[in-house]
């Protein structure tokens, strides 16, 4: 299941993107795409950190398909 990135433009013109499934993943950008790119990169770092610390969440279990 793909992770959702929500994007909106602030009153000052900057763009903000966040990943609701990963609390704390929030990124700004001067353009919509820049905000999305930053949020995706941060989400990947958060997922990697959780995996490193054995904090796999149920939502992340859907990322992998393990076959015999």
C-alpha cells in the first residue's frame, strides 16, 4: 500500500508536505515538488531508523512480501 503524502500551499507561498502515517514527517519547499521530494526523503529515513531499532509498525509490514 503506498504511503500518502499530503501537500498544501502556505499563505506565504511555501509548500508543505507531510506523511500522516509517519508522525513528524513534515517538510517545506519553495515548490510543490520540492516539498514532496523532501517529505519522501524524510519518510524513507524515518522508516530506515525504525527498522534499525526494531520498531516495525503494522503499516510497514505491507511494504515487504516474503516468499519461501
